[in-house]
C-alpha cells in the first residue's frame, strides 16, 4: 500500500509539473481567468495559437504562487503586463514575456481600492477602483501617483480623444434608482480632472472605443425588465442607442456584440459599423452547438490576424470548472482551448 501511495504521489507530481510548465513564443497569448469569488483561484493560461496547445497556471509557474482572488482585467503596455485583482486588492505588474512578477501594487489601508479595469496612454496606466475612484500609475516608479473621485462603483474604462471615459455603475443602488441610471465620467488626461458627466441608461459597466474616437458603453439594466443596451457616445458627448448586448469588442470600425442575458434561450452575435451605427451582421460567427460559446464571459479580436476570441463558462451556473476560449477565422469556428475558471481577458 505504501508503495502504491508513493507511486500515486509520483504521478500527481508529474501531472502538476506538466501543468506548471511555461511556454513562450511569439504566437502565445495569455488569458486571465477570473476564478470563483472567495476561492483565491485567479489564474493565467497561455494559448499557443500556432500549435493549438493550451497551458495552465502560467503565473504560478513563473512565480511559485497564485495571483489571488477574482482577477478582473489584464493589460499589456510598455513591455509589461498589468493585472487587476479585485478581491485581493492588488495590481500585479509582470514581465510581458515571462510573467515573472516585477512588483505587486497594493492599495494602502484606509484608501480607495478594489481594482476593476485598466487602460493606458502616454506612459501612464489608469485603473478604476470600485471604491469610487480612478488611479493613475507611474509606469517607471510602478506606484500610484494620483487619484480622482468619479462616482459610485466605477467599472470599465477606455481612452479616446485625449480623455479617459469611465463607466460609473452605482452597482450597489441601481436596482432602486432607475431614474438616475448613472453616467459615464469623462476625465481630461492632461489635467486629470473630470471634464463632464454623460448620462446613459441604468447600470453602465462595459466600455470601449473605436479608432476614430467613438465610445461605446453597455448599460446592463436591472437584469429583469430593463435590458442590457449598447449606446454610442460621440466626441461632443451626444448619446444614441445602438442595440442590445451584454458583451462587446471593437476592431477598426466594427463593433462585435454578444447578447446573452441571464436565462435567455438563445444568444445573439451581431456586428455594427461604428461610424454609422448600422448593423452589419446578425451572426458574425457560425458553427454547431459544440462550436459556439453557450455561456460567454468575454470577447476580443486578435489584432495580428483579426480572429475573434470568445471566452465561456462551462455551464451558466458552474463557477468552479474550467472554461473555454473559442477561436473563429472569418466567422468560422477554428478551435477551442480549455482554460481556467471564467476566462475574462486575453492579451496578445
């Protein structure tokens, strides 16, 4: 029995070693897996797009420790990768190739924290803090150099037209305050002051921008009788409705949207022209049931080849099992990669 147990340990160790092996080449992209809240299991997977192989626990392999609890966003900028880990209240800065930790930035006790979303411009990295602020990071000193109050529970951020646009969700009160809805806070990057507040529909959470400076925000509604809605914000702060969606990604002048509200019997994959706002396609991807994401968590477009990448939970209520990233070429299913729990962001 002792020999059998020793053999089992040996095999387990070999399996762990395989899972903790690192991969590094020009075709690798990294996937931030959110993990389950309170489980301390945020992870980073690597996808080798040339071979179709996937590798688990890349941050663990590089550093001998985990990332922490509930990873929210990941950004490649200036040779480094920045990772916002909400539950652990940290911003992890790692080498852009090896994922070796350079510094762990943690908000000081008693100051705003809980990082959500990342953006970068002109040598600075910006991070929304769910406590009601946006912080500016000095990328040389790797320290927070300034912060500004933007409103309750800011979520995603994007840079366009010399401004930082912040989706201010009021996530704790939106269900009881339909009239106010909340807004997008527009911060001038030269002065780092709020230039305007742009009223949008209730519960804005996701935001992105196209190459011409048009900004798109998804207001998630109340998850009951107010649907998730995409709105376009022009340079002069005018707002118009585009359509319904729960996820989106911009590539050039195309906005790809996924509408997968909780409990829906079907998922819509529509695309729009970001300049005119007109719909370009009712189904920008195709495939069999096994080739389409049933519980999408994220969408992005590979800037190197235009392939669409969509993350998905295994099932709608399973926040413990590994999920998938689906890859599409010109809308056709190519392959899917097994990754960690809740694939939330890909960096290329």
